[in-house]
C-alpha cells in the first residue's frame, strides 16, 4: 500500500516574509510516520528555498493513497 502524508506548513524567511501551504501531499515510504523535522527538510530542499528561518508543520496526517511521483531511478533513460 502506498503512503502519503497530508499536512499544512508555514515557512519564515530570515530576511522577512514567508510562504505557506495547505493540504500539501507528499509521497513517503511505507512507514507509519515521518517526523516534522524530516518534512521541513524535504520542503526546503525540494523547493530550493534559501534563507529559511522557522518551519512549522501543522495538521499532519498519514493517508493511504497511490504515489504520484515516479522514483528517480525510473526516470533515468538507459
């Protein structure tokens, strides 16, 4: 069964301003949970954010839903 995490997030930037996301979905391994710290690191890395201050993860819920992204190794042409 594929697992995803459904959550809201808020990101503050050290130079002012911020962004937020609601009902964001992320594919995860078939684990029962993912830490808020891991989610925060993923958001920052995947969105290539710079000058990030605090990241808050809110309303996190693990759901059973088919993954949307193909694993990286499946996208590589041989």
